[in-house]
C-alpha cells in the first residue's frame, strides 16, 4: 500500500479524521497540516487501518 492510501481505513476512521481535520481548520491550521494531524490522531487512537483478527 503506497503512502497516503486511505483504503485500509474503515468508514468510521475516515469520518473521525474528517471531523478532527475540520476542528483544526477552525483553529486556523493550514489544510494540509490539519489533514496530517487528523490522520496522526486516528492512527494514535486505533493503531492504523483495518485490523484483521487472527484466531488460533
């Protein structure tokens, strides 16, 4: 998966990132930086994209 590809994220994670990004933009953070921070926050909370559970 190339960097920046958001296809591995769930719809919920994408909505969360969008909401967080809007909050940063309201505070005057530039659009690109707001997007970067939003995805960093989602990754911090969820550990990245979709998780495949492995049962043993």
